[in-house]
């Protein structure tokens, strides 16, 4: 194997934030709407204002938004107001980097802990398809590019890594059913946690007729995986286990739980305050247009892919393999992926659509 990849650092170095640039423009875009939402949420002087982020990763990507929220709350209510920021992600998450970012110990955005008094930080490893925080305790919730991850993988796919490229109708239908259940469950758990008048802001990549080229990066990944099976680097069963448990919902699927008064989500007190969709260029596309540096762009796409997928692919490899062998295989995957992107770069210079949702707890 020819493993010439940038070192993957799983803990403490802010790897995810340094590589996952796709969320930056979207978080900037939603920030004014979030600040307006913060202004309208009831504040009790004798009680901490609680912010929760779901699917936080290492926390660095959302730090500018969290800083802006804290600044607004302090401007409105004074420095005496206590602000509690709660982060949620899976138990294996890079919480070490999260706390480094929040304390200002990693290079990056300004630390709200350093800049404002009476701010507190906590984290939980409870999956967001369960209740993560006490009932009625969350004043404002936020999640960016996380709720496409399903609570479970409905099935392994045949000749595809992402459900939308499967040619087996039963497989696609299993993903559709799971995604519908998970979307409702996610909302019901947030309904428990949100205070009356609390709000939830979500950023999600959306699927639809105009979105076909948004997901072609997954095709490049599949092509690489297929080649590795042919070269006996790993097995067909291991490749099937690498099926990605993501589902990118359409706009109709996103609004469905809010359309009927009889919906469990509506009965739980949640209403859809606003929904907007907007088209963005992938950061790599912008970089390619600005610099024409193919090697730099191919490396950037690859490292961004590795930032969100490394742990998942690692866990799909057989337990019979040693840790060193698994690491070597993953290095080879991303070495070949970079070569694939470099060879066909124009095919991967893409755009995507994001949905921006503000949801309110009315009762």
C-alpha cells in the first residue's frame, strides 16, 4: 500500500474544525437570524440562560456563533446573567478539542469564556435521539449538518455507500422509513428539553430535484472503495459495512411534522417559525476558482471527507484486524481518494443546498 496521507489526529488538535470548512458560510448566514431569535426568548434574571448544541463535533465550527449569542445576551441583560452552554455528541467524540477551543487553548475563534464573565460549559455523550438535558431546561438549541445522521443503519447497501445511489428499491425504502421516524423522534426529544418560548435553529443539507450534483463526492468515495476490494485491501463484507447511515431530507420531509395539528410534534408544542433554503458552493469549489491549485483543492476535499468519516469507516473494519492494520487501510483509502479527486477534479467542483429552520416551543 502507498499511504502518503496527512496525519489524522483524533483527539486534542481540533482536526475536525481545521478540515471541515463546509459549515463556515452557513453558520455565518444563520447568525443574524439566531441573534434575532435570542432577543425574543424569555430570560429569567435568577436562572441561567441555557444553550445546547447537538452534534457539536469538536466545537470549533460553532464557536463564532456561540460567542455572538453570549455577547448579545450580555448586552441585553448585563454581565450578571449566567449563560450555560451545553454540548452534545457521541461518546467517542473529540471532547478534548471541544474544551480546548472553549478555553481558548487552541488557535481559532475568540473564546466566550475568556471574553465574558458568568459563562459555563458542559458536555454530554448522550445520543440526540434521546433526551440529553433536563425537561424545560434549554432556552436555545442549535445543530449544524448533524441531523442527517440516522439513529441506526437500516441496512447495508448493495453497490453504494449512500442510500440515494442504491438501485435496490427496498434498500432505499428502509432508509426513507428510518429517516422519517428519526426526524420525528429528534423533534420530540427537543420538545421535552426546550423551555416555553425556547427556540431551536437547524442547518441541514437538503435533497431535491436541484441537488443531484451535491452528493457526487460520495460516488468518488465508492469508486475508491470498490478498487480497494478488487485489490484485496479489505473485503466485500467490510465494504458493505461501510454503508453511510446518512439521509438528506427533502424540504417536504423537513416540514411534514409541522403540517398537521394532529402531528405528535405539534402536540408536543413545537411550531415551525421559519424555513429558508439557500445554495452554496463547496469551499473547495471556491478555492479552485480562486487559485486553480488542483493539488491543494484535492487535498482539502479529502481531508474534509476524512474529518467526518474516519471513525465510521474504522469501525466497519473487521475486529480480527489489528489497530495498526486498520490505520494503514484508512490511510490507503484517503490516499487513493485524494488521487481520484485530483484526477477528475472538475467532476467534484460542486454546489449544495442548505435548509435553515427556526423552530419554537410554544407551550
